[in-house]
C-alpha cells in the first residue's frame, strides 16, 4: 500500500529567488548563524534542516521537510513587516506547514531554552502527523 505523502513534499518555489537565498545564507545574521550551528548536520533530534529555503515567492529562515516545519528568527527588521509576515505565514500554513517565530534575542541569550521549546514543537508536530 502506497503511503500518501503530505502535500508539502511538493511545495512551489520561485527559481528567480535562488541567488537571493544564496546571498542570505552567505550574509547570515548572528542569530541565524547561532541557530544554524545548533541544528545543522542533523544534530538536533536527528532532523534535517534547510537554511534560507525558497517556498513559493518567500524565503524562509529554516525549514524541516520531515515535519513540515518553518522556523523564522525575528529581529528588529520584522518590526515594520507585520502584514508581510502575516501574508507569508498564511501562505505557508495553506500548505499545511507549521510556522514558528523565535525572537533573535532569545537565540542569542537563551539558546538552550529555544531548543527545549523547539523540542516540544517537534514532538507535537510528530504526533499531529501520525
């Protein structure tokens, strides 16, 4: 019997954003680099994360395909982008993805707390997908 994969396994992506995503990966703000160092190479719960992943016309900070989980590290640049963030989140959630926002100050000042919180989110997500 063929297992039905969640529909996020075939997410749209705008190929025109490829170079921009590459630039964002290279630039990487401090909070994103700290977080990336905590999740890269499957070192967090053996989960595989992508950094600066293109989904539709958006570039998300981090994406875990197996859980359909998007993680956004929000800093001061998001202060005047509430409407943009709401539209992006609605688009992503429309594909069944779970979007989690984390403050950049939390990553810098309490990475252990952030990772404990994400462990809870990952466990909840696994149960939702069973």
